[in-house]
C-alpha cells in the first residue's frame, strides 16, 4: 500500500508580499549605503583637490608675490616714434618677469630706438632723447649712419643689408641697418670700422646695399 505524502504548504499572498517587501527594503538599504559611500568619496576628492589647488596658489604667490612698477607699451610702437601718454602705461609686474634696465621714470616724450609690441616692458637703453631725429634714435649706439642715393624704393626701415663697392663688388660692411627710407635715398647705419671704406667707395662710384634674408 502506497504511503501518501503530506501536502505541501501553499504560500499565501500575504507571505509572498512580506518576502517581496523584505527584499525591497534590503535592496533599498544597500543602494542607500552605496549612495552614501559614493557621496563621501566625492566629497573627499573635492576636498583633496581644493587643498592641492590652495597649496599651488600659495606656492605661486610665494614665488610671484613681490612686484615692481614698470612702464609698458599699450600697443605697437614703431622704432623712432616719440612715446605719448596714450602709448605707455605703468603697471605692476612680478619681479621674476622684469628684465634688467627697465625705464625708471615715465618715458613719455622720449623716442624708442626699437619697435615695441603691446605689453612690452620699456627699457632705458632702448630710449633716445625727444629732440633727436628718428634716424638718430634708430641708429644703434656707437654706430654711424650714411645716406645712399637712389635706393629708397627697395628697402624698409629695420632691414639688414650688406654694403658692396659698386666699382669692384668688394663687401664693405655686413649686417648694416636701414634706419631711414625716403623717396630717393636710404639711411644706413654701419659700424665705425666700416664707415671709412663706405665713404671712400661713395667717392669712387657708389655703394650697393644687398638685402639679407
């Protein structure tokens, strides 16, 4: 005679709902814990970044903290131009960025020997007296300027040229500087040791400037 198995209990809807609710609560607690841990990690990361940036800012301030007033060009200024109140301005610059020999006083009214770019610090050695001609100011210190005829249409102020004797082609000067350009002549600055040969060549027949690349 076969023995009959006891009937299996059938879960009620209430039991199923209780089990499901427990699972949901467990997952919710786990998810909430994950959110808390993620929030803490993000907060620690932000605090660490802020601390690192604050340290870098302090280091930069320690390096660049000391400044000094200098005069700078407010825009492009051509070589030989007289500096005006609108073309220069005083500003504080970190000491590490200040080159040697900045202008100590307001350079308004003086000529610049070189072309200045916007924001460039104005140096004393690159200034000339106001009454001097633009050509004189553009002439490098210690050099001499001579005029060459019938060359004005070929060159621009600031060009570097070699000078050759028209009679025999001999090179008289190297790396001379065009400091003035007119319709029918140019002013060329040469070193003192070359000016004698240039003048002699002019007396013999002429001098040809050759543009350097």
